[in-house]
């Protein structure tokens, strides 16, 4: 239909994310003729993290305390409307790689600190949306091609801790994975039922059922063993078999616990609950995970150690890498340079893919491709600060990642992704495939 689809207009604005903080929204209009009469417009919204990795691309915030506690994104929006718009107006929206290269050039820095990764990502995603819409293709098919048909297994966060909640749970995320489900919608239903049973159990035990930033419950539990026991109880109460049908995944977000001066991981909640300081060395962390993996049906641990501890990660991978998935989030920050280093060192065996950690769609896809070539798995992920934009649902199917991490089935910013996956599954019909990512090939 088209080979050249010119970018006619780029417009950014400041909107709000799921935590009530400002974020960037971008509209890109493509097509021949007069803009506003016969152009096609794609829109995208940019997510934002709380347990942000040191090596992530830079998100530009205004810093003026008089407005939005310094978190405004007016500068980033202005960069969208000037520097980035100037760089890509008239360019071919169908050539995503070239558009993203121009965005990188317009920024000119290694860490995107000039125009901001938040500004760039909004433009990058909105360009893909506009192109898909102009071609009348679903976004996942535009990005992934006709072979894109693998539905991701949800890695559903049902219990929040760390910096995502103000409870005593130290590890950030406890997730369930419906590894025994035969299709996406059944897997989703299983997870939702377990989430609702967990709520009933917490109520029975007079524990809080308020939720953290990603919609998971945030009760004051004593330690990870207690959390994991509650989750296993909820799985069984919902009528499913732990391990065979429903497995558990953890995101420790260990960079947040690491105390550089003490060269150890400090557990503030456990310390408070137990009345004595709980500190674990890197080696003790690995031993702790080994025990938890022995006792509970855990199949995946993300950011088990901090983002700069390559030697520790090598040790962790040697000890647990052939039994479970070890995901690098803050370790790799969706950056192929850091991933290449990890592959060489055999640190971790999987990468978390967050589009705003790197700033363009093409670079995020490069990271997935490098991971898959090296035999690493990829998990497409939301941020703790999200929006109603469901882009990552399409991205997960487009790149055949096989896993998606997008929070609890609670709050519409999270459900937007699950609901979009339901639509994609319906669209694919009997072509849709759903596989246990941990089953032998
Ligand atoms: P974040 O949390 O978005 O706050 O970084 C998600 C994660 O650590 O995976
Ligand atoms: Zn993480």
C-alpha cells in the first residue's frame, strides 16, 4: 500500500501516570495530504519506574519544586515539540529503525540526558502506532510481522513490597505464573482467581488488603517465607496445583536493599518484625535463594543481587542458573552493551525488557534479539508508574518473548495490558500459541 509514509506532525503534552505524577504523551501524525484532514495519528504514553536502575537512560524531570514536587515533564515535552519533531518531520514512519536513529542523533548522548529518554520513547512508540494504524494492521503484527503469534505467560505480581509499598515486605514483587494453562485467557483467569483468594485469606487473617503501586496486596508480613506460604495457600484454595499448574516468580530488586558501606543487603522490614538487624552478604543472599527455591515452587528470580555485582551474578548463575530463570533488570537495563557483557560472563540467563530504560523501540527490540540469539529468555515488562497505554502487550507478542510482567489484575493501568492481550488472542484465534516458557524444547 505505502512505501513512504511521511511524518507530518509531532505533538507532545504532559499527562498523568498511575501514581499521579506527570509523564509524556506524544501524538505522531503521518500520511499524505493536509494534517487534520487525511492524516493518521498514533498516540503513546511513557511509563516511569520507582526502583530505577543507575544505568538506565535518563528521564528528564523539570525539578521545579513549585510544580508537581519537581516531577513535571514540561522540558521533555518541549524537546518533543522542537528538537525531536525537527529531526523526524518528513521522514518515513515505516522505517522505524531510521526514525529511532534520528532520535538518537538529535539527543547525541550515550545516556539520552540531552532530550530525555522519556521524550524519545514517546515519539518512538507513537511513530510505530501511527504507521500500524495507517497500514490498518494490529500493532503487534506491524512490529512483529506475520509470524507473531506467541502469547506471553503472565508473570503476575500479587504481593507488593520494597519501594512499591509501605509495608514490611522487603523483596519488591511476588508473582504467580500459570505455567500449566493451555491458553492465555485460561492462564489469566487462574491468576485472577488466585489473586481474589489471596484477598480472602488476608482478610480472614485480619491482614491489610490495600494494594501497592502495581496493584498487588501489601500486608505487613514478617519475611519472604511467610509471603510465599500465603501465596501457596491462595493457589491451593483456588483449586490449582503449585508447581505443575502455577509457579512462583520473585523480583528482589536487590539494588534497593544494597548498602555499599556495609557491602551487604539490609532487610528493613524483617529487622523491624524480628527486632534484630537483618543483613545478608552477597553469598548469604545466594544461599537464601537456594533455600527458598528448595522449599517453594519458584521458577524465576529477578535482580537477586545488585546492579554492579558482576562477580556475584556469576556465582548466583553457577549455583541456580540450571534450575531456575535468573532475570537481569537493573543489571542489564534493556541495554545491549550491558547484556553483551552479561552473556560473556554468563551472568543471569534472562533479560527484563522495559522500553523506557533504553528510550527507543528499536533498541528494545535489539535487546530481545540479542538475548534470544544467546539462549537467554526475555520478559517484557511494565514500570511501577504506568498509564492506560497497552503498548507492551503488543510488543510482547510481536517479539515472541513468551513472558510478560504487568502487575496485578487490579487498577486499569495494569488491566489495560491484560485486556489488550485478550483482544490479541481473540484476533489470532486458533493461530495463537501459548507455551510454558520453562518446558524443555
Ligand atoms: P520499577 O519496578 O518500575 O519501579 O523499576 C519494576 C521492576 O523493578 O521490575
Ligand atoms: Zn525489577
